């Protein structure tokens, strides 16, 4: 899109961009999804599924999720916490060694 020269042309471009975004949002039936209150993890999963069809920022707006939180969650999922895995295996081992008595 060419850069507008006059204030009127700039306003027209802004309005066209807004109309375009509203039309894209309308395609998604997820507007009422926020009222279901299924939690952020499910919202993130749906955003992941729809990312190929729509801009991430638009989807985050639709689901009421800050895009920075969504991207932080993506980074967290990719990083494996080795210390947590080690502790979890130790707890499982202690539980099994105690024949299920420990922690119950």
C-alpha cells in the first residue's frame, strides 16, 4: 500500500486497515470463547492452531490474551527443565520404594 499524501488519504488508509481487520476477526467464531473461561493454556493451544490462518496479535486480542504472555509460554514449552525432571523421578522412586505410602 502506498503512503498517503494528504490527511484525508491517511484517514482512508486507517479506516481500510480497520475494516480489513474487523472482517478477519469476524471470520473467527471465537469471539464468544472468552466467556467460556477455559483457561489460558487452552487459549494458547487454540492460538497455536489458528496461527497459520491469522496474525498472532489478532488472535491474542480475540482471546483476551496479552501477546507477550503467549510468546513467553511458547518459550517455556520449548525449554526442558532438567532439575524438575530429576526431582520428579526421585519423588516417583521414593513413592514406589515406599509401596505407595509416602506422600499419601
